[in-house]
């Protein structure tokens, strides 16, 4: 079973993806971490994330096992990731890695911006998870403060608005809800309630699959 989860930054899609992967015993790929990994490599080398050649070179040398760690979770890396993610050659360079991951024997859960629309349009279940930008900024601000970062709510809100605009308006694979994705707005939902709804949708889907 392939579960595709898309949504804007800090919508809760990563938490949801991890919970679903645990629950259904599936592997999970946070595809945002791939773009963050590319951005991080560029920044590490003192490069400019807006330079297409540098970004492509980093994308071509990205290893899927090297994409975890707190160094990827900084506002600087997030902003640079959003810049490299708007480049078509960078996206093309990491498309197959994502598809191969999704098509492992048991399937997988992938979360990102274009999973249901581009990476896995054939996914068994698609969820589009969103929340108001203020609520997302509140969550991200709390997360960063808990991690010891010195950030203001206004700064986090402005960063998210800028990233939302760039991720949604870019020419290649913009953030959009797939036609057959289920919308889950978590603005007023706890993660437990959102998770329960997602499981209900997945189980309904599985039962329909058995009937057909
Ligand atoms: O989900 P995130 O904040 O870790 O994503 C980092 C950046 O990568 C974000 O600005 C959008 C981009 N991204 C993308 O374009 N496509 C994906 N499938 C996942 C992330």
C-alpha cells in the first residue's frame, strides 16, 4: 500500500506520516528532507542555493541515508530548501529515488508537496493535510523554541508565508491538492483526532479494494 501525504510546511503531515507508517508497519520517507539535504550540502560548501549548477550537483550526489539530523531543521536550511526545490533539474534528479522507495514490496508512506500529484499519482490513498498559516506558525515556533532556537512568532510566520508562496507558485510541481486526495484540515484538530480520521479513510479504502 502506498500512502501519499502532501501539505504546506508545519501542517502536521510529517507527524501524520510517521504515525501511519508505524501503525501500518510501512517504511516512511520524508521527501522534504531530500530537498533540505541538497540545501544543506550547498550551504556547507559555502555555495549559493540559488545557483542552479551547484544545487544540481548536490542533488546528484545526495544519499538517502544521509538525510536526517537536527542540522537540516534550521530556518536557514528550510529557506534554502524551498529555493532549490523550485528548480526542475533538482526535482528530476531525486524523482526516481522517491519512486523506488515507494515501490518497495510492502509499499510505503511518503510525505511532501507533490507526492500525490507527481511522485506517486498511483498511490492507494492520498491525504492533503493543511492548517491555517497562523496555527502552523504557532506550532513551528513552539517546536523551534523547544529546540533552543531564538526565534519570534512573527519571524516564523513571515518565513512560512514566504515559503508557502514559493512552494505554491513555482512552475514545476507546485504544492497542490491532487483531485483524488482527501483533505484534512488540522487547524482545530488534535493530532490524535486527525490520525483517527486518516485511519478511517485508509480502512474504507482497503475495504473498497477488497470488494472490487
Ligand atoms: O516539508 P519541508 O518543510 O521539510 O520541505 C522543505 C522544502 O522542500 C519546502 O520548502 C518544499 C520542498 N519540498 C518540495 O518541493 N517537494 C516535496 N515533495 C517536499 C518538499
